[in-house]
């Protein structure tokens, strides 16, 4: 996308620069309108944008939670300024500021808020999804490898917003099982 | 009469009072345009200083410069000031100053409204700045998302300043938009048909129409949120049947068109200035007009792209993503039409042209990053990071500030009658251009590295230290450049040499006059036969000064002009303007008192202020009445026109049509809100439904049906020479009955503070009651005019205006009653 944008930018700049040449483009106004407005103004963006849009929609479709897949269910509730996570597989368990998930399995995170709007964002795992009062938004993500990932809340929420962060700990199979039993390694 | 004598006589008629007292009583667009622009630039400097504070704060990690409490006010006010107090008013000021001159007429349609709008803007803006000085400025970000901005999470008066102050300022935007729309459609030189209008007038028209349909949703949102904060009506509280998403919809329903409301006037400046700089004419005039219209239309279909991360259904995402990319097509048409214009002509690198080149580079980058964030998966990552901040500055600085600088340098000789002497402008441009790109290219990068927008501090481990420092250094280069532009302009105003008329050899009418522009604008009005009048008749200015156009003979100390048929530009009526008056400033001060007493919760003043507004409004319209039937007015060239008091569709009728357009949008947004809460908000159905009453519904609807019919009868009788008074009184009573039904709805709305359903009914009823009162007052005013002999079969212009308002009140009132009572019956 960056390369394409740079190419288009370069093209516009070259056309802009060439207009300062001494030689005048001759021809009638009708011809100029065909080139500049119909060709470059209408046709060119329509083509590029059509392709880009299709690409975006296909990628977007892949990121949407699909039915029929067995996904781990967790809940994330935000409040100013901490996240609380609960786990469908271990109802007694609640963690604050750290979300635990298994690696290699799809996870559905049900995002809610107890006060103002927040946004759940773990840049390396998925895009943002907002926590809106009264609504539950579900984010599907899947971590390939165990490890620790940084997450932040990405919707301005007042005075404590700067440091409003959390961690995602991704476990391998045995680690996940241990966590659910309440015995983290 | 010699040209000089005519100049003296006309100046005496049109001039404002001398000295600073003239500022308070002037209604002349020459003064008010300058006052608008001057005030807007004061706010630009304030907003710019706030931006500098932001960059100081972020220059180093763990900054101790300002704590989050202060920093949150700073960035909220930076956005608010730049959007509402700089960008929109700059367009208004430029259009107010330029339009009559471009269109070949003497003033805008409603001079007193221009002044009223200006004072609302000045007072409202001052309120916000005073709040900031006292450290109680809004601090919830310039889009004020509830529940963060609700009473629970933002106690204190800060958010109220935003909601009430901005609504006050928006009165001026609506006033200016009505003004501009009617002026472009009706107040043009004879012969200037739509396709002969200067391109800037098209852009101004489209922008004004967008303001009329784009601002009402925000005004509604602000009203609802303030009602929630002040009286506990839970429109945005999820546990009480409200939904904070409703605010986001209303806000971005305004917020996205807003971007184009800012860009289109700037595009109008480019389309005007660029061809002159290239010694040619604009390529594809018709295409550019269509592109502007398409842009305006499309921009209302993509507000949701600001809400891609709120969990909107995927199909909705696809639609709005498509609309967001589609909007790039008409933008592309304009960009390439401009480049084609440059190829067609012979570009010369004057100062305005440099800024236009700055526009091209900056805006194209901003457009391309805009296309990137229209791609949903990318936006999920980039949303709410510094990448977005950088993108929007590329769009707004590139798409507005550079073109406005180009416009300032282009029209500066027109404002001052001087030409540039010092060569500071080129250096200033270089600093602004490089400073801007250093600041905001760096900010893109910081955003991609994960820096969120609106944070007040970051840690060295985040790895953003260098990039932020570079950005801050760039911002100071930019600030120095802007300061130099300011100095350059001041030097120009005070020291430059006198210039010849039309220094750029432009072909539009604003150069067909002496500069600085005289108070009366044109000594006589031109007959226009082409899009480039000065190219065809280079000596037009002299001809007009000699009084060879229309209305060349000053009469009886009257401010005269003529209005034309919208499409063809055929002269249609003779119009008299009001003279200098302090009424607008007094009226806006009383309006301000109304807002201020709401803000400070001195509720006992509110009815007093409202009564004051009504009395002043009454005085305002009363001065328009004529005691005797006016004769046909000679306007020169053997043409006689009817007075505007004797036509079916007077200027006031046109003004009402467009004011009601804005009002209708407000009402539609309110109905949308009702439907949205009903279908989307959690916490529905409400615990108690409204108890429907067939009697109330029937009575109200009967009033709503009778009122417009009676007004129609009044118009018919008046035209036939019969007494219309009785029919007007019937209409008045019909509106009153409708008002009573709406008042009953308000009284019986179930528990308005306990569920959003009841609060919505309360607001709907209040809307109906408010309009019924207006309609009844207008009916009462008309009845008085009839009794005192201010109307006749000829002097009939007031009737259709009242009929229009009565009809509007009936339609909205009937919908309100049906929506409320049916909701009770269906449950």
C-alpha cells in the first residue's frame, strides 16, 4: 500500500513539475478534458480504488470471527484504568492487567466496559476493538507462538489514559492447562 | 453626475459610523468580512500556540511540562479552536467579503443577519477562551465522546463550556450559510446565469448547503448531551435506555461533512487563483462543479468510517469502506483538472502559486493516507494513533491552510490597495512548508510505531524519543514561518506602495472596483455576459464607476440593489437594505445571555433572555414594513422592477426556506435518534410506555391541518383584496392547538429522567411546542401588520413567509404527535 501510494504521489508530482515546461500542450479543450478529467481524474482513481477496496474487504473478511470453529472464550472488561479478564473455561478465575490465552487456538474476546469508552488493542495480535457501555464486542484473535505481548487501551479516557496498558501472556498447551487449574508455572 | 461625486454620495449612504463605534453598528459585508477574517486569525494564533504547547509536552519522554489535567484541556482546545473558531469562520469571512464582489452586487442578502452571526461567533468564541484562561476548558477531546463527557465522569463546568459555547458559535455558521445560499442564488449581477457564475460562488453555495445539512446533527447532539448533563435526561447512558453510540453517529454525521466543508472553500480559492497564476481559464468548469456537488453528496455517506472500531457489523463496514474510497474520485477529478489547467496555461511562481504548490504536495499525501485508513484492516491498527493525527493535519493544513494563504496573498492587494514590497513571503513559505512536513511526516512514523494520540507522556523504552523531538523541532520551524507570514501581511498593510487596480490581470468582477473596496462596492451594477467579465471588458471598472450600469443614480439615501431569477440571472426585484444598526449586536448579546445563564445554571434568567430575543426579533422584522404601495422602481437602462415587498417570493421567503432546511435536518436527526435508541440501544423496551390519548392526538392533528389551510385562504383573500385578518387568526389558533397537544405530550412523557424513551418524547414535544410558539408569534405579528395597514393586495411578501413556517410547524408537529402516540399504542 505504501509503495502504491508513493508511486501515485510521484506521478502527480511529475505531472505538476512538467507543467512548468515552456512548451505548451496544444489541442482543444475537449481533448484536454478527455485526458485530464475523464482519464486521470475519473478512470485512474476508480481503477486503483476498486482494486484496493476489494483487497481490503477480502482481508477484513478473514479477520471476522466465523461460526463453527471451537474458540476459547474469554471476557475483557475495562474500567478506568484497568482491564479485568475472566475465562469461560475456569469461571472462578479473574486476572487484572494480564490476559492469559493459549497459543495456536482461536480466542474470542468479549469486550465490555464498566464506565467510559475504551479500546482493546494488542498491536502484534490484532486490530482495535472498542469497549462501549451496554454493548459487547467480540474480537477474534489467534497467537501463533507463546510469549508476552503488550496491549494498550486506545481510546482516550481521561487523566489516567497515558499508562492504561495491559499484557497478554500466551501459553503453550501445558501452560494453559496449568493456568486454568489455577497453578501458573 | 461625475464619478467622484457619485463616489461621495454612495459612500455617504453606505458607510458605517466612523471610528471604532462603527464596528458595533455596521451591517456592511466589507466591514463584517474583514472583522470575521481578523477574528478568525486571532483564534488561529491561539490555536497555534496551543499546538506549540502540545509539541513542547511531547518533545521529551516523561515530560513534566504539563500534567494530564492541563494537557487534556490543551489538546481539546487546540482541536476545538482550529475547527470551530478558525476554519469555518475563515470560510464565512472570506465568502462574506468576496461573494457580493464576485457576483457583481452590493451586499449579501441579509446584512443584519451577517452582523448577528459575527457577534454570536465573537461572543461564543470568547466564552471558550475565557474558560481556558481560568483553567476550566473542556478536556474530553474535541469530539467529546460520552460517557467520558457525561456528568458522572466529567463533573464540573468544563464540558458545558464546549457544548454551550460551540452551539452558540454554530448559530453564526447557520446564519452565514443561509446568507450565502440566498445571496448566491438571488443576489447577482443582471445576466449572470448559473453557468456564468464565478467558480468560487459554486463552491461557496455547495459549502453553505453542506453547513445547513451537516451542522444540525451536531447541534442536536450538543443539546441532548447538555440536557443529560444539566437535567439528567439519559440519552447517552446505556443502563437507562440511552446509548453512547448515538453521540458518535450524530457527531460524525456532522464531523465528516465538516472535513469537506473546510476543504471545498479552499478548493474554490484554488479554482479561482490557479488559472490567474497560469494566465489561462479553468479547465473543465462544469466537471469541477459536478465534482464539488458529488463530493458534498458522498461526504454524508461515510461518517461511519470514524467508527470502524466500534463493532459495527461487517456488511456496514464494507459499505462505508467503499463510500470512503469512492469519495477520492471527485477529489481526483478536481486535482487533475487543476493540473490540466496548469498544462494549459503558463504557470508563474508568484507567492499565491507557491502556496498552491504547497497545497498539491501536502494534500495529495493526505489524500493517499486517507485512502489507506479507509481500508478497514489498516484502520483497525492505525485508528487513534498519531498516524491519524498526522493524516488529518495533512488533509486540513494541506487542504485548507495552504490554499487560504494563497488566497490571502492573492486578495491582499484588494483588501489594502497596495502591492507587496518586502520579499519576506517567499522565505516564510519555505519555513512553513518544510516545518510542516518535518512535523507531520515524523508523526506518521510515531503512529506506526504505536504511539497513541492524546497521550501526555511516554517512556524512553517506547522508542519514540527521537521521532518526537524531530516533530517538535519541525513544529517550531512551522510556527516561525507562520509568524513571518503574519509580519509580512502587517508590513504589507502599513508600508507597501499603492498598487494599480487589478494587479494580477484577473477576469472576475471583484477587481472591477477601486481598492480598497468602497463601502458601496459597485457604483453601478454590471450586465454580465460571460464567465470572465474583465477579460472581455478590461475597462469595466471605469464604466461602472461612471454609473453606466444598473442603479447608477444614488437616491434618497437608500441602500439599493436588485435580485435576480436564480437560474437565468434575469433581474427580478428591487431590494432595499437596512441601514447601520446596533440591533444585531444587542440581539446576539441577549442570545449570549441565554446561553450563559444555561451554562452557569441561573435558570431564572433563561425566560427573561428568551423574552428579550423575542422582543428584539419583533423589532427586527417590524422595521421592514411599508405604509404605502410602492411603485415600480426604475433601476436604469429603462428597466423597472417591482419592490421586494410586493413579490410572492421575497428574500425573507428564500431565507426561511434554507433556515427550515437546516431545521428539518435537525428534526430528521432527532427522529433518527429516536429510531436508533429504540432499535440499537441496550435497555429497551422501557419500563413504562406513553399512554396514548386519541383526543389529544386528534386535537393536535386537527390544529396541524387547519393552520396551513387557513394561511392559504389568507393569502388568497389578501391577493383578491378581501380582508385576510380572520383567516390569519384561525391559522394562529390552529398552531396554538397543536402547541397545546405537544405541551400535553411533554407533561405526560413517562419518567424522562429514568429512561431515554421518556426523555426523547420530552424533547420531541418540546420541539413541537417551540415551533408552535414561533408560528403563533409570526401569526400574531402578521395580524398586527394587517391591522396597522402594513399589508395590502400588493404588499403581500409577509404572507408566504408566515405560511411557510406554519406549514413546517404543522408537518413536524403532526409527525411528533403520531410518533409519540403510536409508540404508546404499539407497545
